[in-house]
C-alpha cells in the first residue's frame, strides 16, 4: 500500500520509523509541517524524550517557534553560506532582521490615488529604525519610524498627514497629525518630511503594510495624495503569544485566596 501514500504520509512514516530505531543522531527536515495537530503533538513528545536521553538532534525548519523550543544552538544559512552559528535567539533575530527584510525590499508600492489638482504629492515613503537607518524588518518592541517625503506644488495651509498600519486589509493602528494639533504652511516647490515615531513597535510575528496619505483637513474625505500599501515590513517576535497580533506588556500573578503572597512573572 506504500505506493498509494501521499508525500505527507511518506514523511510521517519515515519519522515514525526513524524515532523507533533508537538512533544516536536524528535529522528532522520540516517533518512537523505535515500532518494534523495530534501527529505534531506526538512528534514533539517523542523529540523531547530523545533530547532528555542526551542524544544529538538536527532540526531543519523555517518554523521559528519550533526552533526556539527544541534547539539550544542554531545555524542560519542563506544562499548556501553560513551567516551565523551560535545562540538560537541571536540566530532567529538575524534571520528576521536580515533575510526577511531583504525579501520585502523587492515589493513595490501599492495602489495610489491622487486629488485632481495634485496640490501636494508624496515623493516616497520609507521605514527606519531608532538610529535612522532604513529597514524593512523589526523585532517586537523595537523603535520604528515611518517617513513620508512630500512636495507642495501650490501654497498649502495645514495639510493633514496620516499613516495606518495594516495586517492584510485589517487596520491595526491609525494616526494623523490633526490629533497632535500640528500646523504648517508650504509654498510651491517646498519639500518636507512627515514622520511617525513608534518608540516600541508592539506587533508580533507577521507581515504588515502601511497606508499613507495627505488630506486637506481632518474631517474632509478629499486627499491631496495617498498610497495604499506604500511600504511592507515584517516583525519577528521573541514572545510566544499563541498566534496573537500585538504584544501588550503585562504581568501575571497567582496566589491563594486570602493570602498576600503569590508568584508572578512579567510577559
């Protein structure tokens, strides 16, 4: 019946055979990417017993959570070259801030809509870190800045700049300069930069994009210029939050009823 097995069934059978012959070295290549939850749970249980026995295990995967839970050392390969070998967390950080960012740099800008007169126009949009260095990948709780470079083509009073972070089509955060009571005036030909500063980017693992625009005023639906999906970026997280989108600094505490003593920890 083996000839009728799907590729996933072949992988599951191979893993089952490998772990039951009591090997000294176990090589796992994306095996947990196939099968249902029960199969993956059984695999993890068997892997943990293998580790507890003090045996050697090599895991090949793009699954950050699995690497973090199973490995105390990690090797980051990129295009056949060794980029890093050492602490697992450092390797994962390098993967997110290096490889993921490079992959996104090839993505173009999104849909653009301009006002009839083009009184103001967006020249370009970029993301930078806390040091002002251009980046397209960040870690949870790192600073991030959104820079909107623009030019006025006619005299303009008090334009309103806005920025919205999205995950797919879902808006996670939106802000405008009107909320900060910022007033400005620009003459024809003058250029400038509007910048949103996130001192702590509390997003978790995922790919995100940003809409930006320039409106005539806070309540007007009319815009001078706007770009949907102007920039894309990824976030890599050191926190395991079970598939959530945002990280909120918090604290747990467990104590007995009527007792002032308890155990706690920060998340």
